[in-house]
C-alpha cells in the first residue's frame, strides 16, 4: 500500500477516535469487541502513525467502531457517511454472489435474541412439507451457530444440493429422526449418527417472513 494512503487512513482513524474522546487504548478495546479479534493499542497506534495499515477484512469492523463507513476509512471516499445508521443493520447472507438477501436485520435486535449477526443465513422455503409453520416461498432465518442437535427442533438441512426445513429429533442410542407435517411426501426417516453426517445441518430456524400476494 502506498504511503500516502496509509497516511490518509491514519489521519482518519485518529480524527474519528478523538471525536469520540477515546485514547488509543480505548479505541483498540472497542474495535476488539466489534471485530472479535485482538487489536492491541500498539497496533492501533501503528495505524494512526501510518507505519502500518489495517488488513482489508478489518475495515468494516473499524468503521462500525467509529460510526463511519469502510470506504471513508480506506480513503476511497471523502464523505464520512452515515455509519451510525447503516451499521445498525446487516444482511443475513454476506457470501459473494449470495442470494435471498431481501431483508436487513437490526443488529441490536438479533443480539437481544441471542443471535450473532455474522452467524445467520436467510433461505427460501422450497416446499409445503412443513405447512404448520411455513409455506412455499416464505423467507426463513436460521442460526448457523446452532448445528449440534441435542434435543429436537426445526433445522435447515442440505442434501444432494437441495435445501429444506424439517423437524429433527435426537434419539439416544439410535441417532436422529427427521420428519415433517406432510408425511406422505416427506415421510419420517431414522438415521444412525454416521448416516446423518452425510446431511449438512445449516442451522436452526429462528425467524420467518413472507411477502403479501398481490392480485
């Protein structure tokens, strides 16, 4: 990275930090909490002095810490942006080329429900097998951190390239039972632990949404 870019980044980090009334130590602590990785005061000071620059993947976290945008911090734009507002929301699907990202979720609301904003996936229901809870086309949010099935619940699963939602129940000494409301088209199946490992557990169902049908 060119030295002049490092200096722009350093100046903006320092200016935004001072705007919050933080010391470098306090800024590093706040950034560590947001990024989930250790950022020492010395590392922060190296960035401000332009002897080093943050890695690319840290810019969204630093921007959130300082209530700005990654583009401004990186020197790509000269307007600080409205990070205070935009950083309150997050798309569930952040993978490049991801789909089903119609809805942004309030980060604080997710956290209140015990969900981590970077451990979610939004999927579309592709069948009517779980008619008690979902209809085809519903958007369902799943918690990707909850894949260790110890009791019973509704989980998003993937097998042979198909993604679907089913009840899954752990049966001690047997393995797992997978079933649906429509047992004609999705009959109950029992798996040994080894057999069930061939099915990918995407995550546990936590929220659903649906669009009104317009006539």
